[in-house]
C-alpha cells in the first residue's frame, strides 16, 4: 500500500520568511550601531543576524527542495535533500555567527576597544528585541499548535519533531533574544566600569550560545539525513492501532522512517488471522492505512507484509 507525495510545510515557509525579514533589518541596524559605538558585542550581534539571515535563505531552500514530489528515481520524494540544506543552515550559523563573535570577543578582551556613543546601541537593542520577539512569537505559536496535534508537551515536540526548519527558527530566535540581553548587559557593565572587557565577554558568550544552537541543529539534521525512525511512543501507538483491527492478530515487526518534515513511512510484518479471506485481508489493510494516516497525519506511506508469527520464531 502506498501514499501520496509530500506537501510543502506552508506554515513553516511563512515562519521562515518572517524571521528572515526581521533578521535582515536587524542586521543592518546592529552593524550601524556597532560601528558608531565601537561595541564588539553589537558587532557580534550584527554577525549573528547576518548568519541568521543566511540561515533563513538556506532554510527556504530546504523547504522548497525537500517538498518536491516523488518521481521514478526518488519515489518517496526529496525530503532528505531538504535536511541537507537545513544542515548547511546550521553550518552557516556556526561559521559566520559563532566564529566571528568568539574571535572578536577574544580580541576585545585581550586588546581592548574604543567605545563611543552607547545611546544608539541601546536603541537598536530595544528595537531588535521587539522585531525578534514578533518572529519568536510566531514560531512559538506554530510549534505549540503542532505539539497539541501530536498530544505532546512543547519541549518533547521540539526535541523529536521532524520539522527542522521550524525548530531552527525557534532556536535561533530564542538565541537572538538571549544574545540581545547579553549585549545589553555587556554594554551596561562597560559603561558603568569604563572597562571594555565586559563588552568582549558578552561577545564571547554570544558566540558560545550560537555554537550550541549550531551543533544542536546540525546533529538533528544529520540524524534525519541518515534516516531516523518515528519516536518510540508513536511506534507503540502505530502497533496498537494495527492490532485493534479484528483481522490482525499481531504486529510481528514494525519499521518506521521519517522522510521529510511532512512525511513518514511505516513498514510492518503483520500476522493476519487465518479465518479471513483474501478480500477481507485486503479490506483490512486498506482500513489500517486509513486509520494510521488519520491518527498520525505525518504518515504518508504504509506497507503491510502478511506474515505468520510462528514462522518468525
């Protein structure tokens, strides 16, 4: 039994576009503020926003490439290619954002810097908090809505979800908000003490924060790129759903694989009761597919192999 092709994650596309637009505007404002004030933390935040903007471009590529329908050579679609582009997005965060922030922060702590006007930097930080907050709220709402559909708490959904573009936006926006607070703290301490070391330390912390986000997202995307099963609880629910069908005695073996943020495959060896005819078994198999796709919309492909449980022992 087979399913239909994958569909683009429309909500994720809008979320990525909102985040990308906000990051581009914020990057320009932070760069200007950093140049005027001489703050390393502000320049690190500018690099952070530039990295995030590039990340959003790569995430759009991931969504566009990964949502293409299957063809003869790729019958299950191009979802894995989407995860490859999402991995590149995480790599961009690591190279551009984390690399620049840590390097510039170390330079500031070691050699110092000439700090200028603080007012412009504080103004840009306040405006950036508002814009980043708008993007974060949209990503949070989308993730919360999806978590409710899967009957999971938000933390578990974010940890296990196959929608890595949505996770990337949520993680990056969270890191951006924390980074802005670190930049404000570094600027404030430097202004109070007259020592630019605090601004440099804030820059290093921003870089470390970006490094954690990049490693987390990178590992996640590599996991899906290689091939990852559905969460164990979901597999248990699939087995229970199959065994609730009268014609099915038991599920002998069950395999699942995430193909894209919007598609997963289920393959199972199923022991059908001997008293049913071939036509009844075919009807039961169709009913099994309908139930699974209704219970878990992520499931797009279902393959059932009639197998005697006794033969597998």
